[in-house]
C-alpha cells in the first residue's frame, strides 16, 4: 500500500487548506482513512478520519472547520480546513488506520502566512 | 481534549533496554489499548505496535509493548543508534469518539 498526497503549501490567513491523498494498492473501501498533523516543534495531532461507511470522526478542537471526504472510484480521500491561521502551520500527513496508523503519506508542509 | 501522558525525554546507553510509558484512562488506553509509533524527523512516522497487541510485519522483535490498566509501555531491547527518535502512543477515546496522541517521548541513545 502506498499513499501519495498533494495540495497547496502556502496559504494566507482565513483561506481554506485543501489536501488530497491517493491510495495505491490494497483495498481502499475496507479501511479507515485519517489525517494527522505536526506543527513545528510540537507533537502529532489527530485531525480526523473517514470510515468505510463514509462516516466521519473529527478532533473536537477542529470539528467546526474540518471536512474529510472520499472518492472511492479513484481511491482518494481529502481534507479541507477552513479559516486557517498561523496556528494551522504544520506538516500534514494522510494515513491508513488499522488498530494503529500503519501506512503514511510522505507529508505536506503547509505554511499559513500573510 | 486531554491527550495521553508521556515523559518528554528519556536516555539510555547503547545496547541497554529502554522502557517508554504512556498513561491514559479507562476511556482510551484502558478501553482498547494503544498503538506505538516511531518518528524520525523529516520522515513519516512508522507503526511499531498495533492497538490489538501485535507487531506489524517487518518490525524488529526488539520492539514490544504491554499494558497494565490504563498504562502502556514500549520496550526496546539492545538499543541501537538508529533507535534515537521520537516515540508516540495513540489510542481511541470512546468519550469523544476520536483518536488521541501522547505528547511524545524523545529517546536519546548515549
């Protein structure tokens, strides 16, 4: 299984962060797909996930700004985070969740700066 | 929401056995256990241990984990220089229906 992610790396405050992760190999439909981030100098933070049924679970601290969706026909899932601020500057990772996060994308540095 | 508690840093000598701890409560670690990740900066994290109490394929047998109540411990035997990294625990918290991470422990191999 390989995960490849992409999206804009530089945003201005109040813009919307948008990232997509493509999954190659394995069964896309059977797993939970997750977004995780790491702000500079800080630890990992779980953003949210989308389940096989399409249900989403989000970090309560980000819930009002986050949307995770998936395109099963193209084996992709996406993250949107609205109204970004400097506090959203981080490396963002997509990952597969199976009793743990066992496959990861390469990471995307997203910087929010005016 | 409250995360899981990990000591910020630990250090052990080359060849020694390291024990890293992660403490939660009955709604997360004590509920379904925790997984462990190794993270070298500049690279994606790597899963070392499943929440279901098993080691992923390809992970060295030097890495193992155990749980007692709401505390999980990662044990690394025969420490190598490449084991120097950040280690994170993660668990599902049923009260908030969300995954939570520990703050991470930086392991230094002396």
